[in-house]
């Protein structure tokens, strides 16, 4: 298996086509059931076939299953608390692999379940022969579960590494992601006694077809690991409507909760890049980026009031070929306490919306299926 890092140059036209976006809103039918929207859909994931959305109960052992084709709540999947099919101590992330099995991520382990809630595998780095390494991202398995991919971080230097674990030989190999340590410059911390509040800029990894795409909110550049060619390349993904990275200088460690909030807002005023998205029906990639628009509220405090939101379409060489700013009103969806977690289905970007404690989605139709 080749694990190398190489540079990839890319050019893009200075004149890009725009995107005609149609917007609609759909409600999820729940009948007499109630969906727990305390954290919106931030602790959720969609099945590999994009038919279902699963919302984690967090510290409670259940997933709420929503059918995205019928737009209906289907089931509260109750898992075992402990034992061979135990749910996990705190499941904060849900995803699905190429076998359409569920991947439930807790603080110290990742478990693979089938739809019958049977645990097929539990992945744990602690206690294995990896010199204290621990994944800082969700992990991605090969189809045969013999290889595991993810990200590890040196918290002293901020360096981030792409890592591959051979599950048969128990060997971990890693390569530094060049430039990704820049994200550490935009992390904010506030120490509170023995605890601390931290606002990081998390590097994320997603599988899109036979590629593993690694992104960070601080810059447009991405790293792509090709599962077929087994190499790692970088692409600038340069936008034309925004800057390509955050450039400000910020104090990392602050002395009060108020200063912590202000610093987060100031960083959010600069461009933020979300992970790439795609689906099987297109050879294009879609990306959202935002620029925060804060204001002083009636209490005289700075708060994030709105966002400018941009949508970029990239070709299979990761060049931006279309780009536009979305209509007014969409930015408010990115200005809540709970972060958005967009996904792409049926050529549309789905954005979470809470309507009187009922689950709804605002959908941006990009015309990808035309």
C-alpha cells in the first residue's frame, strides 16, 4: 500500500457560470411521535443509499430513523446499553459505510452495527500498539473491514496526519497533511477551573465514491486520498466570490466567557468552508462556504445575526466551475447556536430547520440532475 504525499497544481477560469437555485421547504411527518431536536441534526448521519437519516440520542441508547424519501419518521431504534451489542457511552456522530452499515462514534471507540442493531465490530485504538495514537475524526473502513482510515493530531504542534491502520497486522501508518496545522491558529480556548471551553477548527474526512476527501473550515484547499491508486494529493479548490482562507491573527487563550464568544464571532466573520458533498448520480462536487454577519444586540453584546452563504460546484478535478451567493434568508439558517450539517440528496442541498419543534428541511435545488 502506497502512502505518500504530493502536490497537485490546478487552474480555474476567472469567469465562472452562476447557479440557478430553486428553494423549497419540506416537513417531516411524525404522527404522534416527537423527534428530539435538542441538537438539531448535528449528531446525525445518513445511510449510504441516502434513504434514511439517523439522529443519535447521544447519551441515551437510541437512533431516530427518518425516511428521506417518504419524509416520515419511521422508528426509534432502541439499542442495548451494555453487552456485545452495547450502544456506546456517548454517541456524538453517526455515519454509514459502503456496506450500508451504521458507524456509531463515541469518545473512545467506534462501533459498526447492521440495521438489526447487531454490533459487527468495535474499533478501539487505546490499548493497542500505537504509542498513544487516537483518531481525532470519525473513521472510515474499507469494504472488507481489513483497513481503517482516519485522522490523528499532534496537539502540541497542531499537526494533523492522515492515518491508515491495517487491522490484520495491527500496524498504523501516517503522513502529515501539509498546511493543515494552520487551523490551530483559529482555535479559541477559555480555561475554567479544571475544565475548558474550546472552539476548534476541526479537520474532517469523508468518503465520496472511491476518494477520501479531507477538508478544514479555515481554507479552501483539500487533500484527497485515492483508494484505487493509493496516493494522497492536494487541490486548491480556489473560489472567486470569497477569499480562499482565513487570514486574521487572533489570541488563542482568552480570559473570560465573553471574550471567548467575541473571538469565535470574529473568526466567523472570515470565510468558512464546509466539507465537499456529492452523490452517485453526478460527477460533480458541491461545497458551501459562509461569511458571518454579526451585529450588536439590544443588550449591547456582539452576536452572530446572519451569514452570507455561497455554493460552489466543482468538477472531477476539484476545480470550481460554478459559483453563486444563495438568496437572502438562507444565511439565518447558519446563525443558530446549533451548527448546520448539510447533506446532498436528489441534486439538492438539505438544510436543517426547526419549525415549532418539528423537523423540517430547506432544500436548495442546484439543477444537478438536468
